[in-house]
């Protein structure tokens, strides 16, 4: 029915189609792997960026907290020094104020414990 040339051409076309299909399948597999790699890489980059940003924010607020702590410590030291100077200048008044403060605290704690 068909000539040898037609059969040969059909066989060659079939072989070529199979090879093309296999090549397309390999390309699709490789493309899938490349897409997965790209997706994983993108997710990894996003996670890395988030971690870097979190670290930057933590460092920024850590430095702010340290400055606030240092300011408070300096103010406490200044007030302590001022209190010591005041006690040295007026020791009798300081003792009377401390005694009155003790009396008031004693009265408060005695009432609350009854």
C-alpha cells in the first residue's frame, strides 16, 4: 500500500517526534527543578532579609535602651550625690526628716497589718 520511501519517512518522523517529546520532557523536568530552586532561593532570601531586619531592629532598640539606662543611672548618681551633700550640710534636719519618715511608715504598716 505505502511505498518504502513513505514508510521510511513515517518511521523517521515518528523517531524524530519521540526524540522531540523526550527532549521536551527533559526540558520540562529541568524547568521544574529550576523553578523549585528559584522558589526555594526566593523564600530563603526573604527569610534571610527578615532575619537581617529583625537583627537591625533589635540592635537599634538595644542601643536606645542602653542610652536610656545610662541616662537614668547618671541621674540617679547625680541625685545621690546631691542628697549626700545636703545631709552633710544639714545633718540635724536630715536626721529629723528620716525619723519622721520612719514614724509615718511605722504608722502605715501598723494600720495595714491590723
